[in-house]
């Protein structure tokens, strides 16, 4: 076969094989391949590329061993991470998007798709900020405006927000801050802020240690008194507060910071107000739940993730900006690629060349509509409430917070400690028990939740190991939730015998 | 239709329509839709999402208007940007990759794909650094090692390299530098360094102005005398040199800095040596051309782009690290997601959640093999030499540098200036002429090159508008190159009449 035929001759058998592999993946579960390092690394231990290429038929043999080793995120018994099963049209759309290979960094290499990106960002801007038609008519396709930017994910969106906030405060040279009389710079938020903020402060040269993670209240929301104390300390210590971060959907509890109060404080103190709504943003589609995000429209910047509740493939984040000229503080250009007076979207993005993932969002917006998103979100939030009830009804479990969105943290209590007052030693036992339980459940492969470590008000500052369920899959039914909890009770009984044989 | 059926019921008609759209795209050219702002923004001016979702049939109507507006990157007469037409198997593989939706940030959400990523990185590490089997057996799947990281593209890879270099020098807090007696920090490289380095220095709080873009020699390579002068100035001014950057494939000329000399200077001065081989890295596959990159194995870090000469879809960059423990200087963790003692690849990446694009690389490696890449690369580099000959043979063109890889910069000379000595005024005329020519050719839509602005030795420091051809498409034949140049001669004649009617 001539090499150029690889570029011109589709191979229908390869396409059919992909369909078959996906079919098998959708109807299998994790237990097919044991979750063990040995079995995985043994399969993938080649550091040399093949000299000559192999045929697609031979490559299919390789794929047939790889795919069963993937994590089975689409199973309705996989409730562990923030990854969505995708609508079926996504598979076919991906072929188009990938083969068009448009690069929206630059008009010349994406043309209409650049404007599609701007349209998608305008729709999300309207969802969050709800400006009027005149606003969008003016700014949506203006060269000197950016209602937001596309990023590869929430991390880069949060980093971009900090970058903007810093450049608003002191440009790209930190020493300007010192000339203004400050002795350093910090960002303020709750202890449930995403770890991308630490990464961002590290990257920006401000120090990860200058992310001040403040106390939360009983509902895992940033404590306003703690914030006021921190602001006073910053003034006393001559520290510039670059940004106040509100969390709209914490990764462990789905809790939402008191956004209206934070907005007022940020306005009073003239601090950049950023809301990390990577998880929670799409709640705004739901008439029943959108009130949870009241106050978000007062944020200077908002992070969203396409690949979370917006149900598009991984690699799609966004930063939305209330003011269309905010992005000008980080504008860049390059002679061969990005012209200052162009429509090139690359003028504002942290990333350079990147895929036209706005097309995935466009398709999902059109095919699901606001009502579709609302229906899916409400069903998921209702499922979380059902799961919380089932957890609370059993002495084998302890729910760690009332459900807000569709994220729950809870833990399993070994039989000998059920119904007891739990001191520090008991909690340490329960921690060990839950680590072992999560690993055993993961290894068994029938159902899955993730685990985290957090302090929770009712046990003071003790770090607790928690199980963490994410109810995102629209195919989850009550029976799947019951099965998952039953798996945990069963495995918990076995483990308790192993771990605490004597204590019982 | 029940909403959940969108997730469970594939729609074969939608798939067939994607095939038809792609077919049409592959056999059309840019001229179908005029390259005008008005026609584009008029089509995409909705800032409201639809309330109810539309059917896939209705969405196909929308796609049928969007796709012809895309930039026709796969045409063999499109030689303007660094975007590759992709092998046909990529389309089908994308369905699998997107629907598996694995997240290699974390073992639990990618399992075997995490190890595939490490295997792919090991293969590229071997390509660049050529360590022995024992090295790869030890480090490839070790928890405390990272032979590299995947990124969304070359920009994040370059930013990550600067981040590493800075944290090696002073951690995440810049003031540590001052305590060491430095008065600032810079990076050194040629004036052809990619603009992501400015972005990186801005982001890192070190100031874009502290990217020192040094002179190049007649072959567009970093001048060693200029570098030595800069190093002396840095010592005199007590500036810390965070990194020395070597360009291996400049975006405008395909020129390669003198890597062996740079490596020796970096070693002598104990400076982090980074090579930006986003474009040129895969040259190493070619027995005929790999000598161009001699010295790259002495780099501390190397940037590669999957979506350039490695022929995988956009969104796939990499940073390779000579020493497996280098990444530990930026290691992060998070309680619910990234555990320090895990295999979680997210410990080292600037990005968080991201797609498992290593699978695209794996498929291309297996299906093309080293020989396939070598054959494609050599054919492209040979095409550039052919094009350079055709340019040199015509008085209508001026070649701006001898071809090194498969990138060429040249310009069109209007008839009345052909064969003349060109003073500043003449060069200004030629600049205007080439801007107009590139726009006219783009608007006509039959063939395409991009344009850039650079000073070139033979005209001192005058900024010149250059045409820039990228020979990446394996389907380009001699006749396409001849057609493109003929288009330019023809359009040039018309434009010269318009612009310089009097002068002729």
C-alpha cells in the first residue's frame, strides 16, 4: 500500500471494528481486567517504535487488548468521577470535527469556526450574565471584545482568571506591586477551592503558599467572618488581594459559596471576583435549581467546563468575562500567526493552537436545548437526594453533608462502631476502613465511587477519609444506587472481619 | 423521544451525513464561501440557546452551512499553516477515543490509558535522547519518574519548560531570586523564538520584556557571539538566566539553532537548556535529515507537537525531560483527585483533566512506523527544495532563505521592481504589495500561503512582509506548487496595475 493511501482511502473494516469495540465497552464493566499495576505495565513496556508500520488489522488486535483496560466511565454503576457519558451523536460528530482539524486560534485556519466559538461563548455569557440583546449585538463579533475564551479545561480557565487579575493589579512584572507599597499578594477563598488555584499561584510566581484557604461553615460554604478577618490581616500586612474566589460546586460536596455576600465584599474592597463554576455553572439551566447560583452575575470572571455537566468530550473549558474588554490586559500577538487587529481568537488565550471544540458545544446546545439540560440536571440532583436518603436510612453509612447539587460525600461505618460516639481513635479506624473499602470495591469492578480526605465541622479538624459519589450519568436508576450501596455493605462486612476481628 | 435515548440510541443517518459532509469538504476548496466578515457573522449571530432541542435532522441543516465555511486545510493547494491533513484511520479512532472519554490525569479515570501515555512518552524520549533499554525499563512506569508530560499543545509545553526552569532556580516565589543577589531574571534565545515564550514569561510574573530575543546569523540561527555578549551583560546586571532556548524549526524559516554550541554554553554556564522542537522534532525519524538536530539530546527539556509533523489531531503537545526526576519540581496533589504516591499523571501536568490523546499517537506510531514518518518527512523536505528552486528560477519572486526543513519564506516582486536594487522605499512598496497579494489569494480561495513580518539580514533591520509556505500535506504534488506560484504571478500582475499604475 502506498503511504499516501493512508490519507485518502478510508478503511470501512476499521470503522466497523471501532463500533464493535465501543459496543463491547458500553456493555462491559471494570472487572474484566484486574486493576493491578503488573498486568498493565507488562502489556505496555515498549520504548521503541516499530520500524515499519503495521496494518490496521494488526492494530485492531492491539486495541482489543487496550480497550478493556480503560476505565468504565459510562457504566451507571460508576459514580466516582466527574466524567460524563456522552450523547451518541458525539461519536459521529467527532469524526467531522477531528478531520476538519480547524484551529480557532487564527481566522485563517478556522474561518467560520472562529465565529462559531464567539457565538457559543455569547450563549454562555448570556446564561451567566443575562445582558440584553443590544449588549450581545455590539460585542459578540467585535474585534476589541472577548466575552470569554475557550481553554483545554477548568484548570487553564482558573489560571487565566488569576493571570487577568494579576495583570489588572500589576501587569506582568510583580515588582510593580512592591512599588505600590505592597509586601506580597494573595488570593482568598474557601478551603474547598480547587487545587488549580495553587498551581496558578505557583505558575504566576506568587507562591502556592499565598492561596489562603479559609474556613467553611457547617454547610461547607466560605465563612464570611473568616473572610473579613483575612481581609483585615491583608491590610495590616500590606498584602494585595488579587482575587476573591467563590466556589460554585465544590468537588467534594457540591457546596456553593454565598455568592451575593462575596460579590458585595469584592465590590466594597475593589477585588477581582472570580467564580469557579466548572461543576455547578449549568445549574443555571434548571428553573428549579438556578437560584442556588444567585449572585454569579456579579462575578468578574466565571470558569465553566464543557466536559462536566455540559456533556461534551474532555478538553473543553471556558472562562467567561463580564466586561468584554477585560481580556485586553493579557492580549498578545505574533507576526506570522496572530494579528492585533484581526478576529484571531489566539490574541487572548493562554493556549495557542487548539481544536475547535466549540462545535461540540454548539451541537449539544442545539440538540439538547435549555430544556434538555434542565431535565438532565434536575434528574441528577434528584438522584443525589434519593441517594442521600438511602445513606441516611442505614446505620452502615454516615452522610457528610446535605445534598446541594449532585455530589455526595459520605462514609461507611464498620459494624462495631455503628451507633457509637466516635472519638479520634474511632475516626482513624474508620479512615483505614474506608480506604480499604474503596480499594476493594474498585478492584472488584462492579461498582465505583472515589474517595477524598477532608475535615468536616462535626469532627473538628480531624482529616477524614470520605467516599465521594458523583451522580452525572443520566442512565443511573434507583437500582444502581441501591446496588452500589449494597456492594459497600457487603465488602464492608468482609473487611471489618479482616481489619477489626478482635474489636468485634 | 426520551432524553436518555440520546445517550443510548446511535443515529445511523447522522453518521452517514457526517461521512457525506467530510466527503464534500475533502473535494471542495475555500472559494465556495467568500472570506468576508459579513457573511460569517450574519450566519452566527444568536446569543440565545434554543429553548427546546432540535432533531439531528434539523441540526444537519445547520452543519451543512457551517462546514463549507471552515478553512480548507486538507487541500494540497493550502500551504499556509502548520496543520496536517490526517490519516483516514484517525476519523474512526476519534469515535473510540471520544466515547471512551478517559481522563489520564488520574489512574482511576483512565487505567490502562495512563500507562499507554507513559509508553508513548518513553518512545518519544528514546527518539530524542536515545537512552538504553535499562534506562527505560527502570523509569518508564516508575512512580517517581516522568519522562515527559502530555499537554494541549506546544504553548503549554514551552510554558511548562519555563515553569520547571524557574522552579529549579527559585521555587514558586520569585523573591527567593533576590535573596540570592539577583536583580531580575531573563531567558535567552533568538529573535525567532515562538511567541509562547513571551506569554510564558508574562504568566510566570517575570515580564514578557525579559525574553531577550538575540540576533540571528545569515541562516536565521541564533548568533553565538550575540549570545556571549548577552551572557556577559546578564552577569554585569546581576540577572539570572533561567533558560537558554534553542529553536529547532523556526515557524517562519524552518531554521535550526546551532544546538551543539548552545548545549555546551548552557552546560558551561549551568543554565537550563530547552529546545523548542514543536515543528522540527520528528525530523529525527529521517535517516537523511536527522543530522540537522544533532545536539538535541543534550537539552534538559524538549517541546514536541503531536498535531504538527506527528500527524495527529489538534490538541496534542508534549514536553520531554532528559532527567526522569525533573518534573518533581512542579509536582502537585489534591486529596480527591491526585495522590502523591500514585501513578496519577496529573501530578506533573500544568493542565488538570484532559483527553487521552496518547491513543492517537499510539495508533500513528504503530500504523506509520518510523519508516512511514521518515518517508513522509523526506518527501516534504524534498518538496520544499523543489519549491525553492521554482521560486529562485523566477524574477517574480525572491526566496528569503535556503530551505532547511519544509518551511519557506519568500516574497513576490512587482514587475517594475524586478531585477532592481531595492532601497527602503522599494521595500515598503513590496511590503504593501505582498500584504495585498496574500489577501487577494486568500479571498480567491484557490490556493493559499500565510504571511509574516520579519527582518532579514540582507536588508538590515527593515521589517519585511514575507509569504510563508508550509509543505506538510503528503498529497502536494509538483503541479500544486506550480499552480500556487502561477496564481501569485497572475494576481501580482493585476495588483501591480492597481497599486503602482504610475510607476510602471
